[in-house]
C-alpha cells in the first residue's frame, strides 16, 4: 500500500469526523453535568469512567481485530460510540452517564487502535513516520475544529447530541467503500501477546517514550490551563496560549515525521526530548512565553508518533497490532498517572512544579536514549 493510498485517505477522513465528536463531547460533558448541579466528585467520576473505558478498549482491541478484521472492528467501535452518545439524551443521572461514558471510552479506544494499527500495517520503514505524522495532524486539527464548534454553536444537550451523533455515524461511511487489509491479519498468535510486547527489550525505548509522552501531554492538557489561570490570565488568554501550544504540535508533525524516516528515530528522539527540556527550563526562567511554549509544544506533541515508530520497527509485521495495543496502553497509563501526581505536587509546593516535572521526566528519558549503544537502523539503509 502506498503512502497516500485510498484506504489511508478514508481512514484519515473517518478519524477527522470522529475526533471532532470526541473533542466536543470531552469539553461539554463536564459542563452539562455541572449545569445539572452534580457535585465535583461525580463530574470527575464520569470523566474517569471514560478513561477507564479507554483502558478496557485498548486491552480487547487486538482480540477484536484478530477475529473480525479492521473493517468490521471499526464498524463495531464506531457504532458503540454513536450509541453511547445518543443515549445521553434519554438517560439522566450520575450512574447512567457514568455507564455510557464508560461505553463511549471503550468505543473510542477501539477506534484509535484500529486506525493506528491499520496505518502501521499499511506503512513501511520508509514512510511509517509520515503516516503517523499525518495521523497526528488530523487528530490535532480535528480537536481544534471541535473546540471552535463549541464556541460557535448552541451547547444545549438536545441541540448538540443529534449533530455529534451524526458526525460519528458519518465516520462509518468512508470505510464502506474500501477494505483495509494487512498481511498477518488473522494469523494465530499466543494468548496475551500484548503483554509480551511490553517485555520486549529491543522495543523498550519506544514503550518508555509512549509512557513519557503520556505524562507530558496529560500534564500539558490538564494542568497548563490551571497554571496560566493562576498567573492572572482570563479564559480568552488561556485559550490563546493553549491554541499556540497545540498549533506548534501540528506544525512540527510533518517535518519531524520526515526527518525520523530519513535519519532514524534515535537521533530525532534525542533532539525532541532535549527540546522538551529546553522549553520547560525556558518557562521556569520566565523567558518569553511565546517561543518557550512553541518549543515545548513542537517537541512534546511530536514525541509520541516517533516513539511509536521506534517500537514498531522492532517487531514482525504480524505483531504490529499487538505492539500498537501495548503502546496505546503505555500512553494512556502515563496520561492518567502524570497529571494526578503533578497536580498533588503543585498543590503542595508551587504551580512551577509543572515544568520541573516535565523537565525531570524528559531528562530521565534522555539518559535512556543516550545510553543506547547499538546502531539504530535508518529506513534508507533498508530501502
């Protein structure tokens, strides 16, 4: 399959629609619950139910793809997400919403694993970085579009759910007209293969990179707005700086993906992690915020796809789905643990701990990368 084949294009089109829906719901669900006067702990629990569903979906995705193939697994995941979204208009109360957001979390995780695995199986060492960069660009652009829609259209529950559900259902249509296949699909493999991927020494730097990326991005997404607000900024200013952060990540995806394909993942990973440290130190030293956040966003948001590519180079083609599960599980674990620990430290000490933590975990990962002694293969060498 070529880099921009029909299956790749339709996958990215479906992802665009789905991610817009995810972004809208992730923003509005807490607001809808707050309008219903639910206590803060219940709002947080509903959010946690969604992320718990992400974990469960990640664990069962490989089994589902193996049994049904990419297309049918995608249809089931999307239908599950659409159902869990539409039902919110008919069900009310804390427990009902917790259950359906849990189901939505499962559906979203299945979608991510299906799309990422299909792209990885479609790619080669020469173009895999470009495919993952395109994936991340579509994901972040759709997230921005979702946020813009929230600010421009009615956010009433019964006004929003119909068109959001329509977006999700429409995302099924592109894959109706093409079939995603990959060599190795349906091959028998030992049970629990995903766990063996987590223990594979040759891929450990990629897996660790996904954990670090989850910690970094989870902290930036969840705690950067809090930091900026405590600096005395209003909501509009916070939105501006967060938009700059995410936009830097979008801008960096394509050139970083091409550089990783051309010069190898190890060198690019070292440069990216050093950039994260540089951006965090600049924020700590009260340097100009715009360039500091640009460097932090460009480096931090491009770390995940390069780390994924590293790990996927270390496995056979038929193991890519299992490895993708392991990487997404690693990222999700980091994105849950990072903000939880960092927020406690910020509460106990200072908001500046956010950048100390980011620089610290990035430095630990940089030490791992610098200790990598064996020569890392570059895609060109295998062409």
